[in-house]
C-alpha cells in the first residue's frame, strides 16, 4: 500500500463515515490497559506497530498491525493495546 500523508489519511477516515477524526502518536512501547469505547472506533496506521488483544474473547491472542492497516473496534468491546518499540502514529475515527 502506498503511504498516505496525514491529511489524505484523515480524509480517508472521514470518507468511512466517522464524524470525529484526528491523528495521534504514541511513544515507544506505550500501553493502554483493557478499556472500551461507547461507539465504533477505527484506527488507520501511518507508521510503527499497533498490537491489540480482546481479553474477553481470547486473552492470549494478540494481533499486530503496521502501516496501511485499518483496525475497527466495535462499540463496547473490551480491548488492550500496545505500541511497538518505535511507537506508532495512527488516524483515529470516532
């Protein structure tokens, strides 16, 4: 996949129907403990790695995504997230 500029990536996420769109960067090895959101969220990875686990479904299963990947998390779904050793920049749609 061709790498997208931040502006193009944000426009793409808006085109998917998300009214709130922003770009976020996490530092190396950042971690978000298990949590949930009230609505569907999407994450479009621009750089780095993003690893997610759904502890209520399969606590030992982690999936890692890189640039160009889209990760959708349904409303109310408990998930845990880790960033790679170089951090991660991604566009969020809510």
